[in-house]
C-alpha cells in the first residue's frame, strides 16, 4: 500500500476517471512533480478534492483537480497543504463569518422588529431578483433562501464596519482632557445653594385643608433633616395622608 496520498489518488483516477501523465520536458512552463489528467470520454466536469474525508486528517493536505491555467483542455492535480498557523487577518475574517452565521440563524426563528425587516428585504429580493431576473445589489447574488441572503448581508455589514474602524482608529493620544478632582467639583457648586427635598407634612389636617385650599402641604427641608421624618415622598398627593 502506498504511503503518499497523491499516489493513492492518482491510482484511483487512472482506474476510473482518466489517464494521468507528465508533460514532455520541452513544454513550458513545468514544475517538478506536476501531474495532468485527461478525463475519459463521457466525463465533462471533474474538479474538487479527490481524496476521502478521513485522509486529510492523517496527511494534512488535499489532492485537488482543477483546470490547468497554462494548458486549455487539460486538468491539473494540485496539492493543497493545510497551513500550520493562520494569519491575524484570516482569524478576524473567520470570526466575522461565525458572528454573521449566528445572527442569521437567530433571525431565522426570531419574531422581532429586526427579523421582520430582514424578511421583508428577503421577499423583495426573492421576487425581484431571484424570480424577476433583476440585477442584485452590489456584492450579492440571487438567493432563494432566507438564511443565505441574511448571512451575506450581515457579513457585508460587519466587513464595512470593520473597515471604517480600521480607517479611523481612536487612540488615547488624540484625546485631551483635564482631570476632574474633588476640589474642582466643590468649586462648581455654590455653598449657599444647599439642595432641599419636598417632604409631606404630617401635621396638615383635613379641616385645615378644607378651610385653606391654597395651603401648601409640602415643607422644604434640607437633606440633613430627612432622617427626622418617618415617611417622606416626593410624589405625595395634594390632599391625603401617608
């Protein structure tokens, strides 16, 4: 049994799909180890990964069949190696994709104002673009599913927001301010302007209120005397008792 994934895939292709060969030495361009595939008669399309789902976990690579960029009519075997480390931009982009997927799944089953608005936009897109043949919005394609349309819209919005944030970053050096201290706060408030609170007077009686309708049942008390009153309210009715 072969130990190389590319050799295993080549043997399977030669048995079922076509003939695998190298280009002659005089033909250019060429690279060491490049293999080309000429499919059998009756096979019109052949592209994508040629290995199984379990093999990449062991070999950490894919064997892909694609169109040859230099030779029209031939297919090329390309080895895609899994990267050992991901760049910061790739990690940030994957996080945007996951966030857009979460929001699209949530809006698919939600009954909120945002979900209704997204569904109205999708219905307009479905009947105008997908069914009617109109030109879609920039960056979009004709989508027949709500999740597909909503995911792409949210992903584009997150990308634009990230680009705007990167274009105008806010740093602490650009912000200038004077620190606020306790002494400055004391100077802002006049000493003679002590705040007072309106408390309900317990000594007002019904008879007094009937005889003097214009009497005020509120007394102005400074905050240091509030603990003397057992009950106080800033929204007490004009007639009544606590």
